C-alpha cells in the first residue's frame, strides 16, 4: 500500500489589509496580518512533521524567509480562480506522489487525525473532503484530478462544499467525507480557537504567541 503523499498548503502572502479581512474591523489590519502569518507558520510546522508527506506551500507570491523559515518548497498558484489553481497544484503534486491533499492556512492546529484519516481514505477512494461548518471545506484530497472537476463552483459560499462534492461525484470519483471542522475567519472563530488552544485540544504555538500579545 502506497501511503506517501503531498500536502499542499494554500496561502496568500500575509500582507496587511489583504488577509483575514473579516477580522480587520475587530483587530486592525496589522494584527490580522500577524495572525495570518502565525496561522501559516503553525500549519507548515504541523504538516512538515508528518513522516509520510511532502509538504509544500502553494502561495500567491514568493514568501521571504521571515515567514517561511523551514525547507518547505514554495509553489506559485498562478492565475485563474481557485478551481483553476487547485487543478494546477494538484496535477503538479500528483506527478510524483500517489495522492495529494490541499488544505488552507485558516485552520491552525488542524488535528493530525484528520490528515491520517484522509491518507487512509485515499488508499480506498479517489477523493476525500473535510467540510467546514461555514459551508466550505478545510481539506480536499485526490488521487487523480480530472479536467474541469472544479468548474462552476462559487468559492467562499455557503454551498461550496456541496457543489464540490457534487462535481467530484459527477466526474466519476469515489468520495469519502470527513468530520467537519472550522476556519478562523470571524472574531467568534478566534474566540473558539483561543479556547481550544487553552485546553490543549490543538497545538498552535506561533498563534498562541500572537494571541497573548494581542490580549496584552
């Protein structure tokens, strides 16, 4: 059984005013950017520690070493909507990995059990999706990436997960759905994240540092 895969972390460059925009009214653009940077760093650290995966950052532009300090590869997403960029990154990842998993940097401390469940599922099915509570998804894994598989999907909408699932099935892929999780986009999501870190249910050291500075 081939259990080696590629984890592609999709992330924007964490520039003030361009990331975590729904947190800006509550935190300001600089703090929102600092949190986005910490989210990305924690996500990279967590994914790079998985012994069965090659972790890469699929980014909108090159990131300097102050943001990405480990030996993680950087791949440019390129032009087009998210569907086009997902296909581009998935196909690159699948050239030398038996499966690829795309995640965002909006769920720092994503429990490793979700990644292990995705890896296990992808030994039996063509695709795996982890739905977000806001209607999107926090994880998408594929063994193959058919042309046009993400066509017609409206991204960041309440029906994004449902449309993605329908498209995968319409393309003839067998799919397994994971348990839901959440993205950190709104102040109430941040409060939930803080509580999970405080109780030790998730591990996000860089995020914890920024939150401590923010509260002080």
